[in-house]
């Protein structure tokens, strides 16, 4: 088992370089909306929102992949049924004990327009948003060792020995700050307080910034495309189902996450609800095509204007032989400030 773990650890560390143009992701696909689509900016049943999410993955095989993001957004009434919204988000991703890091800071702006609405609560909206910000990738060369540094006599690593990698020694440990631009559209319909549908599309890294650590500068951050949909449907007076799906494509890789949560809200206590969800993640495994990667179990608790979520990834891929099916856990939280002015009120789908 230890040999298998070592093999997978080497494979994972290699991926930090061979797929460095791939973005980090979260299993709770609706818990960090500004990381999904800038058109979600300001799409809240309140005036302001702050949220945070943290992910810890593959610690069981010694390769610590940790991702954290925080964000905040608010909506501003223009006139009639038109709104502007502004937001900010930060993301940090660490792969392999800080071996490889990605850092991003984005500002978001969106425009929300009501297309239709009636007195019965039915309404239809469209939103468009853009994000602009800075990114930086860095690598800790001191944590790496190469074949020339392996001492065959004592069977250990001699970090004082030369690496034999002249190209690496002449290059920086970080990529210069680069501009990163994202954009997206979202359409949704709210039929009543417990029934809604939404559909969105977004594109990240429109300007394909360079992220090369080497002098040739040919490595770029590929465009990422996202399709996402979801909603809420009432099953009975106390229970509703919240299906959600997301497709990501970042050449040459793609990923699907789909599933649903059951939301229990006892009648007479509108401020408290419990969600229990089950999702599956399907990824493209290099030359093996699409395969199941993980089953995602989630639970969330809503109280007043807070929501706290916890999820766990149960590994279903071949990596399960090394990590004993222990994948990743995520913790998320969000707080929505209530309206202070009725002009700011917008009917939104439940994420």
C-alpha cells in the first residue's frame, strides 16, 4: 500500500506542472457564486453578501491541495427594474505543501434587468457581468529534488548537490502579475417563493495570460467555459428539491458535476432550513475518456440570514486504491445582509 501511495504521490506532484494551466475547483458548486459566473454578482435576496469557502484535498496521500476563497458583493438600484451590482473576490490555491500556488484578486460588475413580472410573484430576469483582476502563480523550487541529487550510496536526497537543470536555475520562482478577465450571462425565472429555474454561461481568462516560469514564455492560461443550471421545485409544504449541474471545459480537460439537495423547511419557521445533497463529479481522464471521479455528499444549515455548508468527496476513481476513498472536504459559509430600502429588493432563485 505504501508503494502505491508513493506512486500516486509522484503522479499528483507531476500534475502540478503538466496541468498548471488548469483552474482549481470547488465541489459545492453553488456556495461560491462569484467563482462560477460574474453575472451572479448581486444576485441575492438582500442588499449585501459576504461568503467564504475552504477546500482540503488528498491529504491522505501526502499531497496537500488546499484552496480558499472569500468574496463580497452588493446591489445598487438604478431606476425602475434595473440594477447595478459590484463585488470583489480573492482566491488562493496551494498544490503539494505550497509547491505550486495560484493567487487571484478580481473586481466584478454586473447589470441586472427585470424582463417580466406580475402580482402573483412570477418574474423573469437577465444578468450580465464582467470580472477584471490580477493573478500570480509561484513555485517553491527549494521543495523540489531531481535525479542528480539522489544519493544511491546512502539512499537519501542531497539537496546540496547540483540539480543538473540549468533551465530551472535561470528562471524566476514566480510569474509576473498578469491581467485576468472573465465574463458571463445568466437568465432566471422565479415562479413563486419556492419554485425557480436558472441557466448561465461564463468564460474565464478571455485574454489568455502568460503563466510561463521559463524564458520562452509560451505557456498560457487556457480559456475556461462553464455552463451551469439549477433551481428549486416544491415537493410538499415542507420539502423542496434543489437540482444543480455544472459543465467545465478548459482545453483539453472537461468536468461535469450534477446532483441535487433536499431542503427541509418546517412550516411556521421560515428562517431555519436543512439541506442534504448528493452529487457526482465526472472528469476526463487523459486518454481514458470520461470517468466517475467522486461522489459528493453535502449538508447545509440555514438560520436567519446565515448558511453554513459542509461537503465530503468520496473518491471513485483509481486513486481510491491509494487514499482509501478519502477525497476532499469543504467548508463554506455565507451571510446576507437584509434590505434597508425596498427599492433594492429583487426576487432571486435559491442557490
